[in-house]
C-alpha cells in the first residue's frame, strides 16, 4: 500500500491540517486558497488531510438522534420551566419547614412550665432514679458517685432552689423527685 | 474540508410551523444576536428560548456525542448543558446587568465540554469510532482492497488517538466534532490559543504518522 503524501510545500502543511479539521482565520484561508489554485500536489495533500480527519470523526447522527434533536428545544424549555417552578416553590417550602420547626420548639419549651404548675411532666424529661436505681448507684464506684453528685441535686431544698433556675429549660427539667 | 453546519436557526421552535415562520420573520431568520434573544427570553418570551436552543443544538449535540456510550444519551447531556448555560447567563445578568456579545456561545461550549467530560468520567468511556465504522461492511470485488486499506488506516489512526494526551485529544475532537475555531477551543479548555495550536499540531503529527503506516 502506498503511503499518502501529506506534504509538498512544507510552509503550507500546518494550514492544510488546520483547514481539514475546522475553520481557519480569514487571512490564512485566503492565502491557502490562492496557493491551492496553482499547486496540484498540495491539492492532493489536502485530500489526504481530509481523509485523515474523516477517520477521526464520529458517524453522523442516526435517525433516532435526529428525532431527539428535533424535540430538544421543546423539552429543554419544559425542563427549564419545571426547574423554575421548583425554585419558586423553594422559599415557601423552607418557610413552611421553619414554621413547623418553630412550632415543635414552642411546644417543647412550654411543656415544662406546665409541669411546674402541677400538670404531668413530658415523658422525655429526665426521670429521677427510683429507689432500686439509687441502690444500684450507691453500689457503684466512688467516681460514679461523684458524677451523680455533680449531675443531680443532693437534697430536696437544692431541687427547689434550682427549680427556679431550671424553670423554662425543658431540656434539663429533672421532674418530680417525690 | 469537513464542512459542518453547526448553526441552523429555526430547527424547531415551540409553537408549530406557523408560529415558527412568524418568529423567523421577527428575528430575521437568525439575524438577532444570542444576547438579544437572551434578554428577550428573560423578559418573558419563551419563543426566544426555543430559537436559542435551535441555533446551537447541533453544536452542543456534536460536542457531547463523543462522551456518551449510548447515542440517545447525547440529547440528555445537550439539554443539561443548555439549562446550565441559561442559569449561568441569568446569574451574570443579575450581577452585571448584561452579557458581552458571543459570551453565551462561549459559555455553552465550555459547559457542554464539561458536562460531557463529567459524564465520561462517570461511565469511564470515550468514543473513538470514526464516521465509517458502521457504514463499511466487509465486501468483495474491485473495491475490497481499497476498503481493507481504509480499514487498516482507521485502525492505526484510532490506536494513535488512544495514545494522545487527553489535552491533545480534546483539541482535535473539538475541532473535528464541533468545527470550532482555535480561539473557541482555547476558551473551552481555558488555555491560550497558541497552546491549543501547539497541542493540535503535536497530535496531528502522530495521527499523520499512523496513517502513513507507522504504528501510533
């Protein structure tokens, strides 16, 4: 098989390759066209360059791809509108979420106050250890006892004293020590 | 030359043929700049959106085809590229109050290339098939030798493409698939125009050697 000759006039080789692969600057395109008019070997070389890039190119779009392309403007517009709708609804969704969160916080915040006023404390409030649990605690190591002392009031008075400070702080409500 | 018509205004404007003809009259059949159409669209004219997509869809589709494993995925990637480009332009309009002439096409090309590269990274594939892989069936007769010779050239050129650096391959395929000028190739890849040409000619030297019979 004879090897194709890509080069006759060396100064034109780069332009021939560029022209076969895509657009040229206007001045370069004009200069190359003038040269090709009088240079048959470079015309043949131009054909070889075009063959080379046709081997690199992908196959033309199939009928299926062409059909998808015809639909592209309409489906892209639809996708854009859906996206816009989502963005428009986003602030309302965020506001609704914040309101719901605020409502939950409000309920949790006010429930301990109701408990101090005489109603039953929330189930999630920390419960005072039962007698059996207290015994188990007493059986523990001294460091465990220290931890318990630090975390819980030592006497009823302390509970009452701290009760004022704890009032309104549902998360640390110690409940009825009775 | 591999002539490719990448700008085909009025391929499919939403609203039917009559509406399309009327819109062609309004826009002068493509004489309105992209930026004017963008301003029109963001002012509420959805037909301007269709005109812009129609104008650039072949270019975007051609750019992303190289990165898909299934041809039908190319339209999805093209759509994603358009949506991102419109969103980017709107952000730019919000910040600067306007866009420069030619900026939409430049962004669109860059976004299309990035969408394609991300997709290819996800699926681990890049297409080397040439235009005639499917068209040429084994044949007998006087043309058989020529076909065999061409099949051998194609095999060597594909092998050489696979051996190019990623940047060299990108430059070549942006030229061949998208018909982009070196200035546009450079903008899409964020390199200088001179750098794009250097990559191109390094790649071309290897491809030429492969076609001449030397293994790439």
